[in-house]
C-alpha cells in the first residue's frame, strides 16, 4: 500500500498509509482463491464473511461488498487500519503458506473509505421498535459495537461517554496519523443516524450510578476500557516532564495539542523524549514526539523480537527515525533541580530463561548504568481498568487486576442485567478484541431482552 | 451544551458563574468539582463547586480570572453556553459530627468552602469560619457566612478587616475559640493550603486540604494530577481532592502546578481581544 515517504511524514500528522486506489484493490482482491472452507473467517474476532466481501471487490461491486462487510463489522474504516490482521485473518489465509496473504485489512479499509466518498448510500432497514432500552457505558470500540448491533435489532440504545467526544481510545489514544479522527466521527455519526442516542460528559459512577441507570434501562453494557495508567514506580517519577502515555496522547489527540496554540490545551515542545515500553501505544507516543520535532528514543527492557507492538508499527517508527534502545531498563529519573526531568538512568539487560509469558526474561547487567539526557519521558508500559464503576456498583464482581469478571461467551457479569466487555474485562488488548466482546454481549443482551427474566441470572 | 444562567464579577477578578447542568446538580455534594471547557477548542480544567440547586438544575462556581480558560469563562455573558461540564467528580468532603470545625477559605475557596460549612452545620457541628484575602474588598458572601457560622474570622494581608497577615495566624484563631477544634478544612490556592497546613501542624489538629493540581480528564485516566501524600503517589481527581495537609509534598505540588506557566501566556495573548478587556458585570 502506498505510504507517505518517511522523510515527509515524520514532520506531519497526516495519515501515513494512503490506501488503495480502486484498480489496486480489484487486483489485490483477485488474488483471493475463494477457499470453500475459508481459514480467514475463524481468524476474525467479529466473523466477517471475508471471501464474500473480497469477491465483490474483485467484481467491482463495491456497494455490495460494503453491505457484506457491514453485516458483521460496525467499524470497518477503523478495523481496516488498526486491527493486527497479520495475527488474525491474514495469518490463516491459505496464500500465507506460499507467500504473501491477501491484504484483507487493506481491502476492508478500501471499502470503508470508498463508502465515505459516496453520498447516496441507504441506511439499512431497522425492525420495528421492541420498546426495550439499553444503556451502554463508554463510547469506545466495545460500546460502539454493542450499540450498533442492538439498534439494528430494534432496541433503543443510549451511549454514555465520560469525555466530551465519542470514540474512547480511538479519539484520545490512537494518533491522527494512524487513524484520522474524521473517520471515527463518521462512524459515530452513522450510529446516530441509525438512532443511537449519544450522551457525552457523563461519568457513570459519578454523574449517575449503574444502579440508578438500571431503574430506567432494561439492560446495561459496561465498556469503559483500561484507563488507569501504570507508572514505573522508580524515583523521580513525579518530576515535570514525566507523562503517562494516556496523558501524553490525550493532550495531543483528544485535546488537539499538536495544533497548540490553536487548540488551547498547552503542550511543551520537547527536544529529547524517551518513551518507555514496547507496545503499540509506545510506538504511537514515540512517533507523535518525533513529529513534534524531538529526538525520540524507545527504551524497552527486552529485545526487538519480544516487542508486543505490530511489526508494521515498529518498522514505521524505525523508518521515521525513532531510536530504539533494546534490553534497557529505566531505574530512575534525575531532575534539573527545578522540578523538571533532565536525565533518565538505565541498566542494560541480557536475556535469560523464558518466563511465564514464554519470552526470555531480561536480567540486569551489573555496573551497566547508562544515562540518557531527556526533557520528557512518556511511560507507555500499560493500563488497568478504571476502578470508578467497580467502586460504585455493589454486586459487580472484579478480578485481582481490577477487571470486571465476565462470562466470556456472553459478557454477563455477576450483576443481573449488566454485561461488560473489552479492556475493562480483559485488561488492555486490541480494538478488535473489544469489538468481538461487544458483538458477543450484544447477542446475549438481545436474547435476554426477547425472553429472559432477571431472576434467571 | 451548558447554558450560563448568570455571570457576575462579585469582587475584582473573581466571577460567580451559575450554569445549567442538571445531572451534576442532582448528584453534587460538598467538596466535589466539575471538569469544564469554556470553548470548543478549549482545554479541560477542574472547578470546585461553590453551590448547586437540584430543582433549578444549576451549579455555581467561583472563578478566579487567571489563565486562558478562566479568562474565557469570565467574559461569557448569561445566555451563552459552554461545551463541557462533567461531574460531580472527586470524593465529597468527609462530613460527620466532629464537634467544632474550622472552615478556611481563600480566593475561589471562599466559594467552595461554603457548601462544606453548610453540610457540617447540618450535621450538628459548631462551625467556625475563617476567610482570607489580600484586602477586605476581596471578600464575598460575607452575609451568607455570617448567617451560617457560629464564629466568624477574617484575615487580610493589609489588615483592613480582621487579623493582619495570612493563614500563618491560624493558631491565634484556634486559641481564641473557647472549645477545642476537632478538624480544620481549607479550600483555596496552593499557597494558602500549604501555609494553613504548616500553621496547624504544631497544633496537632487534623487538617484537610482540597488540592487543585492540573487535570485533564478528571476520572483517573491521565495521571497528570498525581501528588505525593505521605510516601505514596495519589491521583487528586479520584483519590482526592481532599488530603491530609500534613502529609502533602507541597514543593512537588507547587512545581507540578507551574509546569505550563510559560505556555499559558501564549493562549492568553492569542485569544480574542474582548477576552482581555471585558467589562465587569
């Protein structure tokens, strides 16, 4: 797929990957051999009829392809961009055994982007109202999926979002150059046109409790994500210039910090930024810092091979000029005497025996202290679920990591008429996993609304 | 959108804004705050609640015009609307029958300590109130307080009302009360919180302060509001905003609050002209 060249894109916030023109999409779609028992479909958490929509593209019938796609995926423009297809549908593609798999994600994106250029697409038909009301807490990928699925079945759905914009991690977390915010807005608007009611600035647990909402709604889904940032717990962490990834990305994305002072949320023009961690969020932070003109390093305690980020994102970061310090463990932040971080001290590591995750455990090398000069550090080492809802909802069982305990097949929680899914149940995972959980919960909620009784819980 | 019902400069540089926010008004309790944005591209800032009316569906905040957002708020006429009011956030101030409580308020805290004093009074406490300002003309709501409080004290930098000086004079006020003070609660700027806490430390009286660090989401998501209390890091938005004033790392808090001082000047200078030279209402 064509991309902006690294030397250009490292100085702008425009989308990196440019998308397929129609001819290329048709050509790529024609590579699909249309396996009778398609291996790609079970690889998709939301069970998209992949050969089905690809066949339509190959035939040049994009409108039909889109209908096939949207039958299962609520947010194709988003999934086509941020799904780790190489570990899902494309991994199990029959062509992958012999060479390159069909570029399923790029074709999905192509259809969704094509839709955006059309003006005369009809809304799908919605069955008559069932009279049932569902509250969805959290306007991120899980919540949007639940809302879309249930509104299409004739239920009345209201999404309550704590921030001032819908989209959750899609708007506050993932940067513009990877997922343009106009796309998220378009998908949210589509749900609104289908009849979903959207309430922003509404912090469930504070503005109203779950129990209070249950008096008004027949069922409730919690998809509040994993929003509680982890820090390293090393000396100097509260110096100015040390950010959580959430803070850094929220300032840049949700608050449009990269447009400061046009966007009013202030940001610093840092010169040297260190990003701690090796996941997709770390790549997002590093590539953002780079675009704002900083010399940017990723500091990761294992080696490149163990990095949890998508290979594509690691390569993008490398091409753009992010410096990688592998096998390096931060041990303390050093201040400039005026409250600001000035340096970060690290130890070099070597890999030992495999640990519980199956990856080789990094072990510090004695006497290998190294100091990097920095004026900002972004801690991108993970998040756990926000405790706000669990703390204000009696009867809602949580696990030892603060996650809401759910039945995986249905998303049912311990509390009658309450479902949950996405990162709040699993801990930080991917957009598509959250959507998959939303899909399963929506199915279970629908069954309950049609026949179930709360006392059967 | 949240409509401004009233915007009045009650004393120089402090505006009382009453805003329609029915969900917040219904759930609000003393000591809580809201996050708001003054304009579509605006930043999110925390504002303590000074009052609320569940029936009218309104909240009242006391705004000191100091940065780009408070400046924008100050210049909004009644009838206009702001894009975000989210809350009520933070934990309510602990209210119980403690005995005698000294409530201390300075600048915007003169507004936000009021509902706390009221709730304590309703719980049967004897409530002494100490208000602090640079000069007597900067006090507001004096009648409300005189009606509510069992004892009323003032301290001014220039000595135009009450004691001369600042919250360092707290011990004299405590000693002038005939009964022992069970707890001191302070709302106001960080300097006042610190000065008050340092002054009360030798008295051994539990001192609760409502901290006011920089915040973005206000729900525990970003961690910019982290403060060191005792030896642990807390998020002021979800663990606070009230903390034990004798345990707070004040140096760190003051440094963190200053983080964006230079950048704050930029939007002030680049914002609309009438934002600077608005007329007093």
